[in-house]
C-alpha cells in the first residue's frame, strides 16, 4: 500500500493501516519535520496528511485499471483545534466519483475521531485524455 505514497508522504513517515471497517487510515508520527509553533503541529503538515489520504483513497477506489491523471481543482482545509505533539490520523470519504470530477472529504484527528483537528474538502479533476 505504501507504494501509492508520494515522495512527500514517504519523507514525512506516513504509515497506512485499516480501521475496524476496513477503511484506509494514514498516520503521521510527530517529529521535528511537522513541528509548528511551540507545542503544536504545523498546519501545512496537517494539510499534506489530509491531501495524501484523499488521493490514496481515490486511487484505491479507481482500481488498478483506471489511472487518470489527478489534477486538484480546489483544496480547502479547515483547522478545528490545535494539533498537539502526538501522532495524527486521517481518513477520507469519497462524496462523489464521476467520470471527470471526484469530491472527497478528509478528516484528521489525534485521540478521538469524533474530535477532528482538521478537515478538508478536495475537488479533483480526473484527466483521462493522456490515455
């Protein structure tokens, strides 16, 4: 599964697992590379985690035989509370998967999935013209 990770995700040390419902969960361990203001994780690292889980979830949904070029149309991250110096987890839900556009929601949390630290709405164009 980590072969779907971008070089950025590999550098950040992201790890993939499955929850009790077999949904993809990507974790980001805390370290100097994600440190923001004292005691907290940088917002850019959180956005990178949300974007990664969205793209990997979308790639899995498309399957092995359908590999369009994924072009971001819009990425909107909303920060709900400060993410402290701890492992952060994220999962994504595909809200709509059409022939040309995918709409994805990604959620990041630390201790409790019901208390997100950040969410993202991601719209992606599926470019199949290069086939």
